[in-house]
C-alpha cells in the first residue's frame, strides 16, 4: 500500500528489523518524525499505525532491491539468508524444474511458502500452491515483504513456512526508463540484459486517478559445462581428498557407438565397434572393460537460456473520499530453453534383423563365441546425432485483480475478484526423436547406432528429430475476497482492533500431453509413435476443486508497552472433481470425485512487550495446515522416465531376467486417488517464535528471532534412491512394465504419494545494523543471517532413523546449510556517491556419501590411471563471495550504477553428488553461481 513509516520509539529500536543486509540502511529507521499512517501489512489483516510488532516481517525497499544487484525476482530471493531449498533455473536441466524458479523460507519447502502479489494469491505453476517467480518482473516491484513465520491463521493453506509478498509500483507519474547489462569476465556466455519502461498518468491525490503502464524485457544467455574449467570434465572430474587423488567416474552405459546387453551368451555385455576396431571413437566416450561409456555430464548446460516479456497495468480511481476502485493486470511470457545430454535410450534388438546379423553377431563372434546361443539382446544407446535434449519451457502468466477499497460505517474494507492463470508449454527443440522414424532408419540401414557420430550420420538421423509441442498445462484460480477491520474500544495501550475476512476460491488444472507424449495407449489405439529420450505414457488431466475460508483477528494493546493479537481461521476444501479419470492400466473411466472433503481450523497468538524505549520482546505460537494438492490425488499413473544409475534391485524370481546390472531403470509415478480412510489428508503444523530487538545506543541495532516449525502427516513420495537401495523393504513397488519405446517388458518402480512423513525445523534468524557518521560520509553495516539448528526429516517408515539434515547432503538429495549470512558495508560519501561491499557466506556441509558399490568414484593410481571404485566421505567447502557496487546520482532524474559480482572470481566448491538438482556434475548448481566474476551496469532515467 504506502511506504513503511515507523513511530518514533520503534524507529529508534528496530532499524535492523527492516534491513535484509542488501546494502542499504533502513532509511525510515533513522528518519525524522513523520505523521503515522494507517496501513495493512503482511501478516495482519488490521489497518493500524505500522510499528515493529510481534511478527518478524522483513521489508526490502526499492533502494535495497537495486543495491542487491539482482536482475530478477528469483535472483533477489536467492540472496536472502532466510531462503533455502528453492528451485533454481539450473534445476530445469533434467532436474525436474520445468522452467520454474521458486521461494522457500527456512528450507521447509517452496510448497509451504505462500507467494502473493499485492497481498493476493497468484496462480500456481501446477496443481498445488508453488508460484513460479519467473512470472514476476522485478522492474515492476516497489518493495518485497517477507513474513518468516507461519500464517495459516490468516492466509489459509500453504503458508506454514511464511509469506513472500511482492508489492508492485503504484501512483507513479513520470516516465521511467531502466536498463541493465551484466556479463561474466570469462566470456559473454551467461550474460544478462534487461530494459524496462513505465509511464504514469494522473495523480491519485490531486487528480483522483492514476494509471500506470509498464513493460520490461529480460534475457540471459546459456552457460555450458564446457565454458567453465571446473565443470568441463563432467563425469571424470578429478579431485583430491585427504592428500589422495580421486576421479569422479559418472559415466553412462548409454553410449555412442551403442553397447549391447545379452542374455544367453558367454558375456553379458559388449560394444560391437570396440570389439572390431579396438577403441571408443566418439567425443566424451571412455573404454571401460568391453564397453564404451559416455560422459554425459560434460555435455549439459549449467544455466539455461532465459527470456521474459512482461506487461503491467495498474489503475486506481477515487470514486469519492471514502471509496477507491482499483484494477491491476499483468501478463508475462517467460521461456527457459534447457538442454541436457543427448537421449539415453535402451532399445530392444530383433535377433532376426539385419542389424543383428550384419553388425552385432559378427562382432560378437570375433571375440566371444557363437551368437546363435543369444536369446535376448538390448542396445544401450546415446543419440548424439540428435543433439542434446532441449526443452523450450514457455510460461504465459495472466493475472487480473479488481475491486474496491475504502471506509464505511467505521470499517476499513477491501473486496476483490482475482483471476490468475499460468499456462506452461513444453516444446521439443532438439534431441528428442520419433521412435517410429528412428526404428525405420535403423531397420533400413540409413542410420547405424553402432557407428561413431559424423556430419553424415547427423544428417541421416535428422528426419527423426522432434520439433513440436510435447505438453500444455493450464493452472487457474478464481478468487473472491473480502476483508475489513475497525477499531473497537479503548484499552490501556490504545485502541483495540478487529479484522474479519472471507474468501472463496475455485482452482482448476488441465494438462494436455501431445499424442507422442502419451504414446500408444487405450485412448489412441491406432497411435504407434513414441518419444525417444523423453519417455512416454503421459495421460491427460482435468481436475478442479472449490474451497472457502473465514478468519478473524483481534488486536489488543493491554498496556502502552504490551500488546497481543489473536487470529483464528476455518478452511473447507471440497474433494477433487476429476474429469479425466484413469485406472492404473490407462483405461478412461467415468468422471469421479476423488480424495475427501477436508476442513481445518487454525489459530495464532502473538504478543509484543517493550520494557524500555530501546527494547522489544516478542513471541508467537500457532498452528497451520496444508491441503493435499490436486495432483497428489488425481495425477494418472504413468511412465515417470528413467531412474539414476542403480544396481539391479532384484536377486531372484520372475523379475530377474529384466535386470541389466547397474543401469537406469524405469519409474512409474502418479497420484493417490483413494477415498475414505486411505485418502490423503491435510498436513498439519505447529510453530512458535521468540525474539527481541534492542538498540543499546542510538547507532547500533541488534535483533534475534528463535523459531521452531513442526510438521506431521507430510505428503511425500519416497526417493528413487531409498527404493532401489532397499529392495527388500520396497519389494512390492517393483513390477514388469511394458515400455512401448523398447517394445518389451522392463523393470520399473512405482512411486506414489502418501501421508507418511514428519519433520521439525528450528533455527535462529538475526539482523543487526551499525551506523557511523565520518568526515568522509556515512558508513553503515548490515548483517543478516540464519543459523539452522534442526532440519529433521522422519520418513514415518518403521525402522528408519530420523534424517538429520543440517549441514549434510541428505538421503532426499538436499542440503540444509547450518549458516547462511550476508554482510553489507555501505559508504555514502555524499548525496551523489554511494558504494557498497557485500559478503555472502554459505557454511560447509558433508557431501553426498559415495560407496564403492555406487560405481561413481575411482582412486587414481600412482601412474595416473584409474584404479578401483572406492567409497569417499568428504566435506564440501564453504562458499564465500564478495560483491562491489558504486552508484552515482547525477540528478534526481538520472542515476548510474556499476558493480562486480563475485569480485574474487570464486568457483563453486567441488561436490561428488550424483543426484539432486540437474545433470551437472562436479558441483551443485542449486547452491552456487557458476558464472564467476561478473561486471554489470544499471542506468535509470526519469522524465
């Protein structure tokens, strides 16, 4: 709404309460007295004079956003120490990101962090609540408010970890032009460009109306593993630990020329080209025994190519002194072009085919014996000639909010209607191939999978490469919202206030996979083609659900230095209507209502006590809930792609012939559509905070918040590692699945969600400020951080130990950092010149544990040759970066900012992790920046 203005006593006490260590002093904290204004803030529904209160609300002003050096909303969120566990752009490189970038408070998860736009809900990326930050243009944001405490009692489901509220520009009158250019030192790969235009018409106060029009365009160039020395070697990256030399050996049996797996012969596998010619000729291939293995990690992107175009319209009209009409509309088109390794595809081999008789059988006979004894053969192939698998993730976001706000009968009210839609399109740009055309090319001999790639073989395979839409999904919410607040009666500390609210929402999700993404199924019985490299078996989704909620909030200043707030909310969620209802064999059934109708009551009690003018003590206790996402209930069982590399989990029985040793096996995934007692139920939480703010002298402010969040009945799907490495425990999840691409039965594991897990998160947030006037200008230090005490994950499975995740790479392939902090030093030499240095710190952590059985790390012999596979336990080094920025205010209408990110060109620390994130190897792109030293310039002009 309006800018944050603190009362005098609180300004003196809590300067750091609104500083996030982004390189700017909280200007209101040291300003002169100003007339207080009644506004509504994130975390409360009551309009009152804004003061630092019982809840930890942190605010980033426009100036602080600029001083961060961030060019996107996702980049900005990533700099905050309270944020962990969010999805980054690099995760879209075969890491399940799907072109999204998210926010996650305290590592609890992006699905527990509610993201709002001007205090209102935004359409999620899919069926849950997670919002794609890529749809929010940072140039249109006036400030960001972060509530690092649970808020289900006000906002309902999804706010267990807290709330991030992006407040857009409003009542702008001038014409504003802004541009940004940033480039890494090593090359222009990974460079970013941005320009934004905005123009306001009318003044809300003097003219009674204001119309704001804004447009922005952003681009980021791709960065490849080959562009950085620390990642260029991919799966054969050397490293040293405890004085010993090792090499990662993450190589794939899906290679080029292809390998062959055999049943009934004297050997179980071999490479025909290697057998005949004695070498592995293709780039990124290595001879290991009788096979050629492929170094897929050297062929991937580190950062995808990104583009965004955004349009914003904001209209405000004063109907009269007590009523204002508002309407805001935003349209964003965002594309993320993510490329990873060429298709890795096992294919069945017909023992009567020309390929077998002319290429494979002679090579086998040369070294290994009689090929007529072979009973089954499968090639493990890498389609390098098709190029890297490239997804063009296109997201089109539409958001419209309109309504009225004002005062009536002593009540401040706001009523609105929200239409918000997120349309996501997955385009096959390169790499993926038509199974039919590939099969035809192989059978005709036009393309031979057992030859090395050349320009000729690439041209031969080109007709099979797909360039089409693979999937289109649309997520939409329609929300009616009403809230009001008023002062009730006088109390010892001032006027008590009451806030009331009611909202109703309808959420829909439609997913329309293309025919080739579905592949042969019972809905298209005459379809025979498949998507090689992308999997098949997807089924359409058409689900919807209605919900409503009501809340009340009572604020009571019991004394001048003591206030309490009590909030309670009731939510009701209908069962999900599923218009595309399939059984586990892919048969379309009649539309059904799945899951169960669910309701939840939550509450929150908070208090603030000021024993002196320079101290605040505060605490809160509350409950929260999260409804199951529609996808967790209605998603059809389908082919979920291939697993990572695991030893075969089967040692006996009818599934044993489907084993291929250490290999990539199939995954089946889908929702839990059960009803009644076996249906998914809401997740529940309890949380509390205790904190204080103190200013011992006028230029020092110190603040700490001790917080705790406990979740139960979490909806989780077991990780593939947990299932494949504990095959006896999960024997019921393994089955034979007919793969239409391989045209044969394969081994698959089925993973579905259920209320299984519990978790406990605990930590300390701090934010401190120091200011000093010198003869050379004003110097300010801002230090913010989070110290994680607990991130304990209980799988809920009998016999499983609680996974204590702080400071380690856990079995769910995530890291919860013990310490993340940000220290900013600001030197304001004059009104014209401001310089900022920022130190970012991520604590070290225990790396992914690698055993000899994983086949991922080899010792290096004294002569430099690879030795045995070994197990290594190690620690990933801390990650420290320093940024510099200088800003020149030439005038009130022209500013120029130049800066250097990662001043000392710090590479990401080495990590031996083989799962989690994306396909990058040798480091973890979720927690580090691979760009290295970057130079940037920002210009801003007003007319």
